C-alpha cells in the first residue's frame, strides 16, 4: 500500500539551471563565425597592452594614490558629487606625487574615463581594471578603448564653438577614423576635411523633416529654408580639435599636414568595425527588435547563441539606452524575460553597474540585481546566491518557476524543485506562501500537475488552495 502522507524528504541543493540552457531543437545550431584576424602588421595583444599601459601610466598612478590615500574611513576624493576632485584632495595628491594640481586633475579625469576609478555619487573607488592592471592585458585594452570612445570628453572643444556643429563633428568622426584605418598610412588633413564635410552634410540631410501645414508655392515668403546655427560653422577648426583630441588619447599622430593612426588607434578602429559587422550579422535576426522582442527570441536559443545575439543587439545601440531598455523589459510580467535581461546585462558588464545598483530597491528586480552585482564584484557564479537572504532566494525560486511554467516543460519544472534552498518540501511551501510572489498560485498548481509523486502533488495543491483563499 502506498502512503498518502506527504513526504518530508530532503531536497538536493543544486544550482538552478539557466533557462536558456533548456534542450532546444537541433536545427538551432548555427555555424560559428570564424574569429576575425586583425590587419596584417597589427602588434600582438601583449604589445598593444604594453602601449596602453604606457599611455595610461600617469592616470594609473593617480588612481593608485587615491586607492591608498582615500580608502574607507580616510575621506572622499570628491566633494561636489560630480566626480571632480576637491581642492584639498588635489593639493594633497600634487604634493605626494610631485605634480601640479592641473596635472593631477587631468590624470584623474583620464583615470575615470578609462575605468580605473569609479565614482558613485560623492564617493570614488578603484575600478576593477585597476585591480587587474598588471596581470590582465584584456582589462588594460578595454580601459584604453573606453578612453578612446570618450575622446571628445578627454579633450573638450574650444570655447565659443557652436554646440550643434560640435555634435555633428563627433557623430561624423567614426567615418573619418574608418577612412584612416582603411588607408593604412598617412592621410592629408585636407582630404579628411573633405570627407568630414561630406559626412556632416549627409547627417544634416538625414535630419531634414517635411514641415507641417499647408503647402506653399515656391517663392512664397516663408518657404525659403532658414539655415540652422551650425550650417555656417567652419569645420576646419573643429577637425583640428578632433584630431588633437584623438592624438591626446594616443589614437593618432599629426604632423606635416597629415594624420596617421597609431598601432593602438588602428587596432581600436578595426575592433569597432568588427563590432559593426557582428551587429549587421545578428545571428537570429533580432538586432532591430526592441529589448523585449530580442529577449523573447533569445529564449529559444542555447546560451552561447543567446550571448552572441545579446552582443549583436548591444553593439547597435548606445550603452545607456540599451541598459535602460533591458531593465524596462525586466520589469514586465514575464519572468523569463527578467532572467534573460540580466543575462544580457552580464554581457554589458561594468557600464551597467550604476543602473543595476539603482534597481536594488525594486522588489521584483532586487534578487537578480544582487546576483549580478555579486558576480560583477568577482564572486564565483556558483556561490553568488549566498548574497541573497532566505526570502529573496525563495522569491527568486518562485519567479524562476513561473518562467519555467510559462515557457518550459513539465520535467524541467520538477527538476527546478530540487534547486530550492529549503531542506524539505513542507518548509519550501511555508516560505513560498510567506514571500507573497504574485505568481505563487499558478506556480504551485503547475508544479502539482507536473510532479509524478501523488502525495507531494497533493500537498502542493493544498498549499496553492490555501494561498488562493488566504487560509493557513
């Protein structure tokens, strides 16, 4: 005779299996794109990293001084909440390092742009790249590329320039840099100016809009186009500024009326062009989708294919807006999208940290954000769950179960039961009912229907009924 008493068996503690790892159709395997090779003559990564270390040596020196002199309990490096050094701190650093205050401030700003220093509100802390500076070439190169991307901030435009014209030049410079990279040698500045003027004209044409209101015949007063304030701005001084700024970060050299990319600049532009190619070859065709649409498409992919899709989607968007869109999708009702959104944010990495930290007060996103931050700070993914409180871990278990119930198969839901932190089924049911997840009833009903053990299924159904009726 089979006992009808609910079993109090121990649950095996296993790491939850990523939802994207669920078995999928074999026809989703795609041939891997061969790893691209940099242009012939490009130095090895170790040599490029040595160049980057040399170029950022002063910034790293100031960042290390701040780490040792301004650690916890020893004051703050900033005073105005805007990531600028206070006067007292700048004076202290200048005396300690034998620099002028202006040099300290310049090196501090470079360290921030390269990710050697991270500023949160009115406090600063060493970036992860500084910790890995002497041993990780990839961290060094990423830091230099971050500075390269921020060239217009590292060397602000001259005073008195028209802001709209400055914005147009910044938007047009990637094409100028691509031309330099493809030329593989010195290019006359006059030729770059022609290219810049063509690109700026294209940008202005793309912005043109058909005016609202009744159509008027040509020649009627009011029909003549009124040039914008940037239309008459000469671009030669702005090109000189852009080239000087790129030279200041080590991306190119200028002399005798010509500009030439440095090995680092040549490699960085090639990397950017490769990213554009990856974006254009979005593996599953989701590059033009919204974050929600892209994540839904990735829910059917295996982990590696999903990560390739995340990278392609992210490469086609500014980081800030992409992170905001992913977090917006995570706030929806679909628990699967929540988990996938944070997987995509793992691909974003450090630039997403401030936004992820900002959602810690949102109960729906808090467990995911805590795990993301723990892994970002270096915790082993197998141990990251230790940062969660028991209620947070239970809430996450229910949310993941909701995703499995909506998008997975019954055996996967049964296996998910084994990942609970509670040692027994009754303890799990008690705590699931206590956390108040809005999908608790649906999850318990689906689990009861899927589980092969009649006694356990009956206990789960009873718990679902009690949650539904508000009983105990």
